[in-house]
C-alpha cells in the first residue's frame, strides 16, 4: 500500500532549537509539497518541488525555514531557529508526474515549540 | 487561484445522502474542480475531481452545474466515518504533474447516528 511517510510524527522542542522534518514520497511521484496547518490559518502551502527542483517556496518564511530534496526518496523541511509561532502540524504530500491529478498526503508531523 | 465558497458546517444523519455545495463563480475554463476531505487527526485525502461533466467514483459523485459556477459533492449514503472537513478547490490543469492546492476553510460535515 503506497503511502507518504513522515517522521517524526510528534516533536516537542525548545525555542531556538533546530527542527528537521522528513518525508518519503510515494515511489515514482515527481512532485513533493510541504503544507502547514494551524487553527488560525488552516492549511497553507509552504513550498513544493518537481523532479527535486524547488518550484515555489513563496509561502515559506525564508529567514528560518528551508526545504530540500537530497534525493528522490527524501524531502526535508528545516526550521532554524524555531519559535513558538511555528507550532503547527506540517504535512508532506506527493503527486504523480501526469496531469493535474490528486496529491497524496502523509500523516503529518505535529510540532510544538515551547 | 479562483475562489470557492462553502458553508462552514453541515449536519446529516447516518445512511442518508449528503449534498455538499460549492460556489465558484469566477472559475476559468481551464480550472478543474477538486474535492478533498480531512478526517480528524489525518492528512487531507483526495475525493474526486472533474472539469465539466458529472463524475462518479467509489467514494462520491460530483455534480457540476452547466455554467460551472457551482458544484455539489454527493455522498450517497453517509456513514460515521464520513465525518470530516470537505474542501472544494479549483486547480489549473498545467499538465506534467500536480501543482499546489490552495485550501479554504472547507465544510465541517457532522454525521449523526
């Protein structure tokens, strides 16, 4: 059963610490998305990659957030330094290399910055 | 992305049909209508999408108005497991792979036993 895998599922960290979230997209998918969900803002698109190249990161705070795809099987989202306002659920999704069809979401990483 | 308007919440009874409306009066000719849902503590999941014609799949049906300014997601026989937030999203078909989805507030569907 193909699925997007995110690790860790939960992370509690202190303000100022670096946080790295990882995502394994579905094999064969060439597009990877990072979303953030909070009660106030709902689901926001932070960035996405196609064939490992960043296509759009306009939704991402540039000063502290960075997203990379070291290889086709791993995407990372890093926050350094973390702040309490970064507390949210971060979702990764992947999409197949045809048409404008569905995106498949992972279970999310729940981040709490204290 | 063109904007969609959905009711904040709807309530229905188990085993009855549910019709979830979505207005998208500024839709362009190349926008596809996508529906996703998010179950509690889960990531969003794809439900259905269409362009002009009505569409059916194992999860739901999508009825699209002739002028495409509105659509309705139909769950034929709701179960308690269908309780979720349902998002109606317009998406340009750019080909060559999926583009980012712009989620609104969605409709919180409550199913009563």
